[in-house]
């Protein structure tokens, strides 16, 4: 990040905040968090920054656990670290030890993401310069050597890249934030394994984040319904695949659950990972990613012709680039091969890509130079 505030450093300092508690912050070395306060420009404190960041997180179990973990809840700022951890574990209904090993890692990771998102929002210009078009990049961007123009615009968390594809220019929206912060995108694609087994909601993967965001919670944070998982199981029973794997390239459409309140209407589970027997590893083939993305567009077309006539926008994470171990560039190229083919036949889909950090976003921003002015992908 331009501010010099790195995600890993923030997580490390948040762990120190959790251990010390808010009443002892003055004695804790928090270089990155204090730098973040200065960059935000609010003139406040580390505690104020954390309160604003956590307040910006989605309401529900995650935010409630974050509030207790850092002692931000009323009356908890002087609680010992052990008591705060115990209360946060109760939010998820798990043991303290399990919370420490799994949930707390995820909670601190998401608080760090919320701080970064807060800084990105603060860094966005209040208004364009005289004569500039709102939402466009500065005019002095360095052009690629081959003369193609990326034409990147928008804030640091939402950018638009103009990419040659199928004889025309395709606007590709890049989201630089966790997938569960998506808003107003009709379809979000979730990577799935051949057993259609969703990860537990406390995990940090794309599929777990979407399952968690799609769940319905009560006022106390208790799970009321898990519609994404329920629909996926119902699909397997209906198609006779319960208990046996499906082929890579399969795409299963489910509702967005609670995500519908944020404008995400459908989740498409794209089968791209094959578990390796006897291990915790997966195998991902680029060809399966391209096949899945092609199938995503086919399912969208079918649903738009039926019960979902207004489907138009779709968002892809870098499929297979997480636990699947595929390099990000390979994943992006495999996704783009299918997008390019769809554009060549004249489809009018509004395509988005969601990534977690600026480095991944840079890969997407360099896509125009990789495909070239003719719109055909170049191999690297």
C-alpha cells in the first residue's frame, strides 16, 4: 500500500492490541496502526480508528466477535484478554481453544481488512480535478510499450479496466476487498470442490466467506438458517450426486441468502478443485477453470431466459489461486480465455473480478497489455 501499512503487520499489531487491551495501548508499540491514524487524517487515536473500522464491518457474528476481541463493547475495555476471548468464543458457540486456533485468526484478519478499506476510502479523492472526468485515473499514467491504454479509473477499492476483447473494448470492474463486501453484483462465483462440500463458516476462504455472508442470523448472532449450504445439498439430492463427486466444470446455482439484501442475487458454485486422496491438498487445472467460467455464462443465460430476467453482472474471484495453489496469473488467464470467447460472440455481460490485495489487482490492470490491441491473449 502507498501508506506503507501492510496487512500482515496490521494483523500482528492487532494481536498486540488484543493482548494488552485498550486501557494499556500507550505502552504498546503500534507503528503501523499509528501510521494508519495519520493517513486517515481524522486526527484521532488508534482506538478511534479501530472503532471506525469495526463499525464499517457487516453486522452479525463477525463484527460482534471483533467488538469483544478488542474490548470495544461498552464495559469491556478493561477486561482481561482471557475474558474477552471467552466472550468472543461464546458468540460463535465454540470452545475458547477452538476460537483461539481458528475463529480469532479470521476475526483479526477481517479487522485488518476493515482498517485497510477505511484507509482506501480516506485516500479516494473528494472530487476530480478541473476538467477531469469523475472516476477516471490521472492523465499521466504510463502507457504500456505496445501502446495499449489500460484506462483504469475509480477508487482504490473499485477500479475499471478497459480491455480489448472480441473486437471491442470490454470494461472490467476490479474490486480490491474481501468477497463478502461485494454489493450490487447479480451473480458472484464461488470456487467449489468436486464433492460440493462447503467449508465451515469460520474459515477464511472465498467459499466460506460467501456461506457466512449468506447465512441468516438472529439478533444475538445465533445461526437461524444456512440457505447456501441447504440449497447446495438439495441440488445434489435432486440430481443424484449426493455422496459422490461431480465432474470439474460443473456449475451449481443457488440463491444468495442474506446477500440478497446487498444486491447479490445468485451464487454460482464453480467446481474447479479436485481433492487429492489422503491429503489436505487439491489439484486445479486451468482448463477446468476455463470450462467452469464458460458454464457460468451458460447458466446465467438460461436463468435470464427463465426466472431471473434481469441478471447481467457477474463477479469472479481468482479461481483456484487460494488453497488450490494455482498462480494468480494462471488463474486470471484461464478466466479471461472464457470471458474473451463470450465477448467475441457479442454477449453483453457486466464482468467483475474481486481480489484481496493490490498486487493481485495490478495483475488485472496489466491485462490490456497482455491481451494486446487485437484482443487475443498472449502467453507468458
